[in-house]
């Protein structure tokens, strides 16, 4: 969350994976290393969006952001974390698609795991698309 403090140049690719949080019954805050009990899913998504926008500021034109994110299972409830991240970033990046990751030994709390690929800049509107 302090990316702006680093002396980074521009890059073509940022590959990352956030710490995970489920929507319900998750008081620990993943953005403090799960050390505080101020976890709030909406705030978490907003702060992740801020981090990914800071990454965009270091991408060269046409650069890519790839996020490894999973949809999280907690009992019978699934938090669509990968899709919630995608929805938050679509106004700021062009979403190029997802790659489904199939693991030989998947973790029981992972409903589905993806690489989400974005390009810096918004998708052209229908009026500007060729």
C-alpha cells in the first residue's frame, strides 16, 4: 500500500496476488497481516483498488497487470473475490480475460482460482472501436 514511496521506474508487467478475505465472518484485516480485527470487505476492496491504481501509474502504455485471485469458500458460502476485484478495476483498466488455474491439490477453501489479466487504460467505447 506504500508503492508510491518506492523509487520505481515504468514497467511492462505487474504480477501480484492480494491477501484474501471473505465477505462474511472475517474480522481479521488481511491488509494488516491479519493482525487487527477491523476487517471490512468493502473497505478491503476499496484499498485493493487503490493499490492496483498505484500499480497502473507505473505501467508503460499498454502495460499489463496480472492478478492471481481466487473465489473463496467459507462453508457453503462463496465470496466471488476474483469477480469483485474485476468489477472494481474495469473502470480503470481494460479487462482482457481470465485464465482458470487447476491445481493438482487444491486448497479446500478455494472455490476457483484465476489469473486476471488487465491492460492499462480503459476499453474503447463502441463508437470508437474499429
